[in-house]
C-alpha cells in the first residue's frame, strides 16, 4: 500500500490539498458533534425540494454531506495515486476538486447549523 501512494507523496500541491481537505472533514465533524445536542428534531437539509415537510430530515441527516464529501475524498485519493505517473495534472485537478467539494460542504454545514440553532 505504501508503494501505491509513493508517487503523490512527493507532489506538494496534491499533499497540501489533501491535508487541508482532511483537516476540513475533521473540523466539520467536530463542529457537528459540538452542536448535535442543540439541533432540533428536524433539519432543513434538502433545500432543493419544494417548501414543506419534504425539505426536512432527521438530526442524523446532517451527516449526509460529510459522507458524500468523504467518499469523494477517498475516491479522488485512489484515482490520483493510480494515474499520477501518467497524468500528474489530472491528479492535481482531482485534489483541487476534492478540496473545493469539502470547502463547500464545510460552509453548507456551518450555514445550516447556525441557521437553525
């Protein structure tokens, strides 16, 4: 497994993007866990749906954006490590995309929690 990630360890752009991404994922989870007891029973998490009860989810649905972001993060690390020797630019782009997704997830989570608490 160490040989698999050996190539991307030398690229400072990819490593810094993935480290910042990991820090933001941990920060988002800590922020959610800090306010989890103060959350109401239903949260307006599905904002793209029509107005009413369809927009609401239970407290546990606040973790859905984190799980999506985490799965994108892991998938992008694996893809970046596998194609780095052939196309390093795509690996850097995947790191940047993963970072952008996590920044938006972090902002969405903070905005949602501060709106309802």
